C-alpha cells in the first residue's frame, strides 16, 4: 500500500513497511522463498474471498494468494508475461508458483531440457514470484489448496487435457476460483525445441567449435569428422569472402582515385589551354606586346628621306656651312667628272673609302666643301 503525507505543501508518497506488504517487494532484492511442504503457516485468519472482494482490494496483512503452476522448461518471456498477469490480477497479490518435478513431467508430458532444480531456481529469480512450491501436484486437490491457503488459480483459459482428464482445471473453474490469463503468441518451449532440432547440425558444429567433445554432444566418429570438415570449409569460405570484400574495396578506391586524377588532369588541361589562348591568341597579350615594341623601335630609329628629295632631308642642313647655304647655285651645281676623279685630291678618296654616300644630297655637300 502506498500512503500520502503532507510535507511543505506537497503530497509525498509513503511506502508501507515490507512486513505489512506480505513480501511482494522481496523478489526485487533476493530470490523468492520456497514454500514449506506442510503449506502456509501464517497466523493471519484466512477467510474465503470472492472475486469482487479481491478486485476491490484487501488489507495489507491479508493479500490475495494466487497460485499458478506449470513446467516452466527453458523459462522464457511467455512464462514471465503469464506470471506478470497473475501478479497484477488484484491490488494486493501474493503469487505462489508451483513447479512440477521431473518424475511427474516425464510421465505426463515428456522429457525436459532443464532439470527440476534448474527450473526451481529460474522461477525463484523472476521478479513477479513471491513463493515457489517444489514438486507441485499435477492435479490440484482440495487439501493442497487448503494447505497453502490459495484463494485463486491463474492459468490461460484453454482446456488443458492431461492425465486422463479433458481439463485439469475443470473443478477449479466450477468452484469459482479460476482467473484466466492470456497466452503470449509466438513463443513457447516447444517452439524453442523445434528450432534446436531443425538446426541440429548448426548447433552441433557451434559447440564443437567452442570446445565441446563429440562424446559430450553424443556425436559419432564419422559425424564428428564431417562436422569438423564443414567447419574448416566454412572458415575457408569466410576467409575468401573477406579477401573478396577487401579486394572490392581496394578496386573501388583505385577507381575513385583514378577518376579523381582524371578529373584534376582535365581541369588543369582546360586551364593551360585557356592561359595559352589568352597569351598567344588573336586578341592575346603577345600580339599587343609585339605591336607596342614595333612602335617603340620605329620611334627610336633615325628618319631616312626617300631618294630624289634632298631638300627635305635634315642631313643637308647639318652638313652645309653658312656660306654654302646662302648660295643655291653652288650647292646644286653638277660636279665635274675630271675634278672628282683627280688623283691630286686625297681627301675625297679617303672619305669615299671611309663611307660611301648614302644619297645624292650627301655627295653634293661633300663636293661643295672640297671646292671651297
């Protein structure tokens, strides 16, 4: 029971001591207790409860004692969910779980995977269980119900045919002590065993790999060698598969790198071609440089007049003396062949040897200087 008390304006939940709860929290800290063979020895009066009274709730010192029995071989989530439902049938429930022994189970149902002690311990460590009855009866008798002070029996509503009876819970239902729970579909002990039998070779090979001997697995000599050979083949296949995966990864990386290099090479090629065209193209910088250099050379070279126009040459002005510049007749007079070729004029021969006249104007200026 959870109570409330006032504290600084808030309602604070207060837990009831464990002794008054009938031990429902004990399973959360330690395993559930084993029931005594003689039954429940509680001194609390055990009046018979109706279903309506149990659902309304009972005092803390008088929990509703619910019993659920079974084989619980290969304890799984389906078992746990059934016990969870039984535990939560009423507000104050003390859940007692009966586990049948190996002898009864092998006689009425079949061989089990887990021993009875293993099954007892599995139930003790389920959080919903408060008490475990070892060597539980296959059919519930009145003496057993009265001895353990059981109020209700929880089980799924499907008739359970066994031990020559169409439904072993028929008399419990008629007495009004039966409360139904729901089965969990898709999981059962039979399903788990079916999986193991179906994949028997897989589990045998698995355990051989983990160090179990063929004798422990009840495997013959030939099958032992066959399974070990299959394990070696599987290892080789796994190795080949690993190498293939690594090879594929390596090839993929090479392809990725090559594609990246090709892409970069194409970009660099486009950039180089673009730079070349920008420099040497029709409108490129190289042609502009050539044009500018041509203009500079033309501006720096001396100006030369065409033949037949000596009057326009600046050389004539520099070479004529003041006297000769005032005498146009003498400057333009034709030279005498006899005088120009006279051997007594060494200076004219020397000047002609040094440099030949580049034009008729220069020759005339030299002749006038010689005459004077």
